[in-house]
C-alpha cells in the first residue's frame, strides 16, 4: 500500500479545530457572541436570536465535526486498506508516474497531478 493514500491531511489543524469547537461549546461562547451581536437590535431580532440554544447547537456541531474526523481516520487507516486487500474496492492509482507517461499526458491531465 502506498503511504501517500493513507495520510490524513492537516492533522494538527483538524485536531486543534475540534478541540477549539468543543471548548467553545463548553464555555457557552456561542451564546455570548449571539448576545453581543444583538445588543443594538430590535426586540424581535433579539428575542428570535437569543431564543435559540446556541450552546446546544455548538455542542452538536462539535460532536458531528469530531465524528467526521474520526470516520476519516478509520476510513484512511483501517477500512480502505482492508477493503483493498480483500479486493472489494479498487486500489488507488499510485501517484508516481514515469517520465514517458508524463510526456504522453495532455496539459489537462497534468493539471490534476
């Protein structure tokens, strides 16, 4: 298996963003932002925006985002290699090509590399 296929892009940024989203949901940052954003607005706008449980919404978004990151890791590190070995899905084409193959490619195909 080519290790390039199983690499998680930007793992530090993804982990940091998941931790930040979870911390923001925990400290009710979303509700504070909603309150400050509607400070100078009409009563109706203030009522509608502040009646939404922003802390709960932020928690749900943080959970969904974290689950997607975990699913990406499982897919790239466990499930896809297993399914490729079993022959259930076609292995990815390796990214390493020969000079002859490169010269035979059109400009459009080269752009996808």
